[in-house]
């Protein structure tokens, strides 16, 4: 019962922060023009500094050596959910412009904008390294298979991703900072206190800014535009039932326990990736469809997470 109450409290806090973003959109304090700045601030500055703050204060060499099973569980979990997404897309005969978006929504999760705040609220700051492991694999999948499927949905079956586009997607500041911090921790390097204080203050912005952004995206999509057809029900089932159960089973199979199992299972059950909407718009795929999926799964996760916490 205590675990359920803690989960409900954390979800209520996160929902309240997302509601601030919705309110800011409603009264006109936030607009579409502000979105690129918020995303760049979070991705390029706040998340890398949060990684530095956490790594140099919490991560040890033994923790880095034990990260192999976490990468393996995440990789296998995403492979399985992507294959299931492809199977469901054929089963439901998803129209061409929605095909890639449907598979990406089924397979990949919002590991950063919602997953990171959710995990840190539920498991504490110790969850950050495990979240970032999931983020690396999830992001790599998105900027290879996921982005290619979205591109083909918008530009046609002959569309390709250039090596430069793939590299830009995968080699983003959070992943670069994660690899660099891990190397420095392994080498025994300790940065000066003033840098760690700077990293702590700006890294602390990740949770509120991410959730304000998500709340605004929900406002921008419009609650009246959300429709629960059979494809969206399939996406909800994949995000909050199939993906976490697959991950939980793999954690048991590979001996991943404790906070690591909880973080990976919860990350697998996060809503649709924010980047899927951005890429859909840029390549001519059905942006509204993926935006509706993002909004529906984000709202649903506030109900699903407390129930999932009883399993992990």
C-alpha cells in the first residue's frame, strides 16, 4: 500500500508540472515559437549537465562494469516490441502515411522528457545512470530504424537516411556527455566543486522544463482531437502492457534486479517519443496521428505507472 501511495504522489506531482505547461499554452504565455528553444535548452545544456552532476557524485567504476546486462535487456526488449509493432501494422493494414508512426509509437518510449522525471521522482537521483543506458539504446533505435520508417511513410518507400543524418541523431549532446563522463569516472577524474555546483543548478531544470514542454504539446494537440480507434488502443496496449512485461521478463532472465529492474521496466512503459512528432512533420508523414498518440499515451501513463509500480 505504501508503494502505491508513493507512486500516486509522484505521478500527481508530475501531472501538476505538466498541467503548468498546458496552462501556459492556454493563456498564451507559451507558443509554438518557444518550443525549439525549450528543446535545445533541455537537450543541449540541461541534460548533459545533469549527467555530469550525477555521474561525478553517484556513479562508481563497479557500477559501470555492471552495465552490460542493462544494455542487453534494453536492446532485446526494443527488438521484440518493434517486431510486434511491424506485425500489428500489417494486421491492421495501417495506411502508408501512418505506418512508420504506428510502429515507432508501439516500439519506442519517451525515455527522456517523461521517463527521466518519472524515474527520478520514483527511484531518486540514483536512477539517472540506468535511465541514460535505456536512453542510448532507445535513441539509437529511433535514429536508425524508427526515423527510416517515418521517412518512408512521408517520402515514399525509396527514401533513405544519409549517414550524416543518422550520426547527428545518435551523437547528440546527452549521449556524448554520458560517454565522456563515464570515461572520466573510470579514469578517476574529479572536476572542481564550482563546476559540479553549476551542473547541479542547471541539471535540476530538466524535470520541470521537460514536463512543462509535454503539457504544452498536449494543449497544442487539443484534447478534443484525441480519438481512441483500434490502432490507438493497440498503441496503448503495447506501451503500457506488452513493452513493460517483455522488459520485466528479460530482467528476470538476465538477473537484473532492484532499482535497475524498476527503471528499465518503467522506461519501457513510457509514452510515445516527442521526436516522432517532429520527424513526422519534417518528412511529410501524418504528424497529427503521432501527436495524438503522444498526447493519449502521456495522459494514460499517469494511470498506468502506479499500477506498474506494483509489479516492479
